[in-house]
C-alpha cells in the first residue's frame, strides 16, 4: 500500500515503513542502540535517497526543527524569554552576502554590527529582530566554533541568568611554549588552533593550518591561542596562554 510523503516528496510502501519502525524500535529498546543509526541505512537500502533518509536538505531540517519546537511548545517547555536566534552561514564580506537582507526583512529588525576584526570569523552579524537577539555565525566550521565560543556562549549564559562578571572569563586555559613563529596582522585579533604535547613536564604548542574551512584542524587541536590586535605575531619560544577546548 503506497503512501505519498509531502516532505520527502516521494511515495513509500506503508507496510514496509511500519515494519522497519517496529523492528528498529524493538532493537533499540532491547539493546539501547540509537534508532537513527539503524533506520537511516535501512531507508537507503529500500531506495529512499540518502538526503531524505538522513534529513540533510534544508526543507527537511526546517520541517523536523519546526515539528520539534511545536512539540516542546505544547508541553510548555519553551521559554520565550530566553529566545535567541542563531544563524549559521549566508554572511560574507562580499557580494554573496544574503544573510543581512534576510535579517532586515524581519519585523522591527535592527542591525547592530556586521563584520568584526577577528580571524577567523570576520563576517559575524549581530542584530535585533522582533525584540530578540540574533547572532549570525560564519558558515565555515572553524569560524563558527570560534565565534560561538566568543559571542554565542556568553550570550546564552547571560540570558540564562548567570552573573555577567564571570561570563566572559575563560573557563580552562594552560600555559605552553610556542614551537614555531605565528604571524598576525595589526588591527585584527587572531585565534590560532594549536595542538599540545608535554615534554619533560613542559607543555609545547604547535600551530595548525589556519584556513577557516579546514575542519580537520578542529579534530587535531587541543585549544587555541589569542593574538592581540596590536601584535604582529608571536615568536617561537614565547610562552602563550592556550584556551583549551
């Protein structure tokens, strides 16, 4: 018996889907295995496109996010007073910037800043829309991580009622000796990912490639060092403070 799924935009066999759901639910309940890890490859094997099976296209993610939000709203688990909009991607310092127009089209939108002297993370956006804060993260993963750590996390903690005096203090740091020179540009605050190794009870920091789209540097990095906007760089052998991940 075929049925048409409007979000997935394709017909599926109702009995097959019900059978997969019952089987995966039983196995998940018995062995504590995540249902998504089982269901996704089974859906792909039945002929459903991978993008639909893992819900990785924008329309599917939007639909699942909206359905989750409505479900929590009905259970009165959504605190509107703490609402914050996080936008990732769509912002650049060139002609391809589409995020700003989208934000300004919202009710009572006000752009507070668009672009900061931080690398990685220059095209960061902060705005107000409909009385709520809106933070636009860069699309590159390394940039997004840095900006989330610097701006989004403190903002979320402030909205949660934490003491503002302690919000911006670094949570975990370590002192290490820099193994190679790191160049920087005056007027820009740089955050450089580093890996750490201990030799004779002394920590050494090795800078990793600085491309903001190189996600593998996040896997290898133990933290990052901050280079002040008034510095031209840090020399080999200098002691630096490492912001630990």
